C-alpha cells in the first residue's frame, strides 16, 4: 500500500498481523513532520508498520537519533521490511513493551505515540497480535495510563510528546492523568468522523 503525507510517499507492505496506517497514522505523521526539529532525538512507541518514523526519516531533515519500538515482534519485522524497501537505514527498531527494553537513562526530544484507544470489552478483542494495536481496555485508556506514568523519565529537558487522543476516551479521566503526571497539553490538530473525533495532543512537562 502507498502511504502519503503531503508530497512525501512510502510504499508499505500489507500485513494481516500489523495495524494498517489509517487517518490516525496520517494525523500523527503530519504533526511529527511539522514539529520535529533537525538534530533532535525521536522515539516512536507502537510503530506498527513504521509509517510515522519512516516518514520522518525520509523527510530530508537530519535527526540525531530515530528509534521505533513495538510490543509485537511481527510489527518490528514489518517495519524493518518497510524501511529496507524504502531504502531507509537511519531508524533503529526494537521490540519493547512501551519503554521496557530501552536503557533506563535514555531520553528523547520527541516521543510519538498512537496508542490503542478504542474502548474494548472482552467480546470486542480480536485474535492475534493485532489486538495490541486496538485494545484500549474498558475506557480506552489502559495503555495510555502506563505510558503517561513512564514517559516523563524518558523526555529530555524541554522535550515534547505527540499523542493521539480519541473522543471515545473519557476526557475527564484524561485530564486527571495529565494532572497526576505533571503534563501540560494542548491540541495541535484534529479530524472528525461520524463516530469519533481524533486529535493530536502536544504534551510537555510542567515546570
């Protein structure tokens, strides 16, 4: 399949076991391309096909470091294949449940995350590795809670987090999580559908 962000295009292999790039992927890629500064270090959590991090790598900007992780080995293999097929060698891929496999001291100027945000009951779960990209738990915040609890330790001074948020998630609980983990936030961009509204939130550590 072809993934396009503006004039930038990637050819990505189809995979039944990896989340296919969609509107949320495009929103995050657009925001990342707009905000990420040259010579910055960037981490993408839950890279899936690699569409977002590979778009940055192909943008022409020179970055200090590009790292992408995913909890599923199938996604890491797919992302590596897509990097090779698009002749991109500047991204390091690593299997990791959020930050677990990263060095404890590692810090990044930008952390990107399109989390599993769909409220998911037991009967809604899908079989196989694709479930990890979709299953947000009963309120859509299961993985976001863990991410916000850990992200601050890996954010460089004046660093930013770009996070996909859905209107299907309870905003009062999201706001409480931001307060609990000392993040300021604002919406960078959004896209509305008949069933939900997606936004990219930019987070920064409160001083």
